[in-house]
C-alpha cells in the first residue's frame, strides 16, 4: 500500500469514527426515551452510519466501525462486560460489511456504487436491518443463554431500519444540496 493509499484509508477510517460518534450523540440527544435496552432503540441513527460508511468506504469503513464500536461498547454501553463489548464491536461492524458483500455478489451492486438505485438502496437497508439484529440476537441466545428474544429482535430491526433510512436520506439530501455548489 502506497503512502497516499494509506492516508486515504486512514481518512476514511477517521471519517467513519467521527460520523458514528456524531450519530450516537444525536441519537442520545433526540431518542433516549425510545431506548428499549442499551444499544437497542426504536430509532437508532448509528445503524445508518454503519451502512453508509460501509457502502462508501468498504473495508476502511468496516475497520473504522470495528474500532469505534469497540470503544463505545467497552467504555459506554458495557464497561463491565469485556466479552460482550468485544463481540458487540465485531457484530456491529461485520453485519454491514457482510450485507455490502452480499449486495455486490447477489444484487449486482458495483464497488463504486454507480448502479445504486433507490430500490437497491432500500433492499440494502432492509437486509442490514435484519442482519445486524440477527447476528446480535444469535450471540445473545448462544453465548448469553437468553430466551424470549423475539420482541427485542423486532425492536432492534425496526430501530435499525428507521435509523438507516433516516441517515441515508439525510445523506442524499445533503449531497443533493452540495452538488449545485460544486458546479
């Protein structure tokens, strides 16, 4: 990897971390009352940042998400549970990346996102909104031995979908507003 590629990847990792922390802060400010459990909200904006950064930055986005998710899990959500924090970071970063890879392989999504239609974007958001809660809840059931997870799965899927759609359309709105300024 050349120095310029390393700088670019580092910038994408840094941007992912900053965007995620900003989304988490906004989510805490606006939607704290909608929290079902720590990290499970009826509207969860950081989920949208997970998908957006993975779509935009691919592996660099996944690395940024892993780092920031570990930080948030270890120091904010589950400071007394290192195993859950460690796995939480992995699951939070793996799910959007796996959806990204699946969309590239099975839905024809191109790496440069040139063929990212509204239908593909909605499919991507829906797939991610199911994949992330599925991975997390499999962990809860298998490792933590929790039962009766249907309700929390439904809340997390709903929150991830609402947060993802909100972030994606906010990004689309901002990019549309910025495009005329660049012309």
